[in-house]
C-alpha cells in the first residue's frame, strides 16, 4: 500500500499578517476612502474655519491676525441678530416636520386600496430639488398670478404679499422648506414601521392597548432610531437653510429673511466685500449652535437607552 503522508500542520503564528487579521482589517479598507474624504472635506474645513475666524482676510492677500475682533463685531451687528433670530425660528418650526411625517407614515402604513398612489403623491416632494421647490413657492406666493391669494380669499381673508412683508417672509420660506422635509421624515418612519415587532403589537392589543396608548408605549419606542435620524437631519437642515432663502428672497426684503448661512455667504463672497474672517466667525457660531443642540439630543437618547 502507498504510504499516505500526514497533512502539514500550520500553526497560527506561522501565517502572514493579512491571513491573521483580514477579518478585522477588511472592513477598514472599505471604509478608508469614505473616512479620508470625510476628514479632508468636512473635518479639516471645520478647523480651518476656526483658524480663519481669528484673522482679517479678503481671500487673496495676506491674512492679518485680529484675535477675537470678529466675534466682538458680531455683538454689535444688527444683521447678525436678525439672522440668528430667523435661524431659531427655523429650528423651532422645522421640527414640526417630524410629527407630521410620523402621522403621514402611520396613515400610509395601512392596507387600503390605492395606497400606492397616495405614497407616490407624498413621496414626490422628496425627489424634487430644493431650488425647484423654492421656485414653485415663489410662483405660489406671487400676489399677481399665484394661487395663495385666491386660496385664502375663499376663507374671507384679504390678499397678502407673503414674500414682500418682513413680518411674514420667514414663515413663508419655512412653509416651503417643510414640504420636502415632511416627505423625508415620512420615508424614515415608513422604513421604521416595517421593523416594528408585530408580536409586541398583538400582545399590546390583547392587553387592551389601542389608539394613543398603543402609539406612545409600543410603536414609538421601537421607532427611536428613525426618530434620532429625523431629528438630526431636520436640525441640520434648519440651521443651514441657505438654498431656500437664496432662491426665494435673497435675504430680503431689507434683510429680514436672512439666516446665518446666507449672511455668512453675503459677508464672505457677495457685494459686502470678501470678509473671510468675519464670515468664518459666523460659520463657527452656526456650527456651535448645531453641535450643542445635537449633542444634547444624543445625551438624552443615551440616557433613555441606559435606563431602559
């Protein structure tokens, strides 16, 4: 009989580094391009903005160190306070997109005839560009040819120039921005509702839970991941609301619809005169507001998960 050779025993230490670590290293190789791009185009510009905010610079010549002068100027800048107030208004009212998106998602989650058509109609604003949404609402609010005045006239209200009135222009732009934002939150909650455990729902029904009790104690706790994403994205969208303001009013009338992102653009790159350091200071303030708000929400989510 032919002699059968015994298999060669390979010890773990004799293998190469890749053979021993490929399961741990492979995910990082796939993530590496995204991490590099995020670091170069997001993290690095944040630190650059902090650095530039301590200088007076026109973007071309030599930068002059000015310390905290740019931040001191913000304290006496009326346009900055108007922009900050408008941003806070955006932040408060934009959060209405979250409960509105949830209610629509609960409605669309029902098994009724024609639901695909309803889903398409509610999904439609999400796929439209913000620029297109802004142009549509500019036409909608137009006092001469728009549908707004005939619509409110049916209820006995006098004609209004929404975008021409400093008292109403910010609310008109926010309403335009809420249209696609509600659709986005709706999609998040529809996805979350597909992951709701039907056994928990059935058990709650057997215990007599229904209506608001079912929603509050059974459905919403399982929608926390969707709620977290909706809040973060909505807050970021409200604080960086540049495109809608730029398309619909360009900060007017008389600067009454400015937000911090648009005012930063004005002082840095528009006719106000290439004040890069001052614009960077505005960007830093906007970033800190966003950071504090999201960090607070993250802390609350972490505390609730720990207590659960």
